C-alpha cells in the first residue's frame, strides 16, 4: 500500500509543480496560482 501511495504522491508532485498545462498558458498549476495571487494583490 505504501508503494502505491508513494507513486501517487510522486505523480501529483510532477503534475502540479513541473508539468506545463496548456490551459494555464503552459505553466504548472502551482506557478499559475502564485502568479494569479501576486497579480490580484498588486491590483
């Protein structure tokens, strides 16, 4: 069970922190969220 948990955790890390998403301007979700937050704070 822990092997499956580790595999899912690794996949989520890659998907959210490293893999670009075309719907987000080819940025990873975490980078997009940080950029959006900074833009909202600056407004």
